C-alpha cells in the first residue's frame, strides 16, 4: 500500500527573499531521509487557493511513512523551520483506490 504524503503551504517570508530560499533548501533536504520516494516541491499556480507551495513524497508502506515522521531530521525540521516559518498549510495523505 503506497502512501502519498503532500502538504500545500504558505510561508511567512516574502517571495524571493533569502529566508524563502533558505526554507525551501532545508525542505528539499528531507528527500535524503530513508524511505522517501518521488519527492517534489512545486510552486502553486492555481488562483483558486491561498497557498503558494506544495511538497509531496511517496512511501512504500505505513512503516516507511511512520519511520519518516519519527526520523530525527524530519522532527528537527518541523520544530525549527516548519512551525515557526509556515503561515498556513494543509496536509493530504492518500492511498490509491483500486
């Protein structure tokens, strides 16, 4: 059962700022955590929502997803970067139907 983990979000930092670039670079390093597959960061293009970015990744199974969530690099990122720097977000975790 493959799990796709995604989050759409808006940063507190201005577009093009050094802080924005630093955050996105730190986010990109999460791809190095074991078990993370198909990692992508994208800029939102739809005018239908209030978010600016999306990050998504795929895990082979629940155990891989749980290991990622508890990995020290992920926990550190959430505590030191995500919580203080993200203005708003929505997570979206799915498994394929059929």
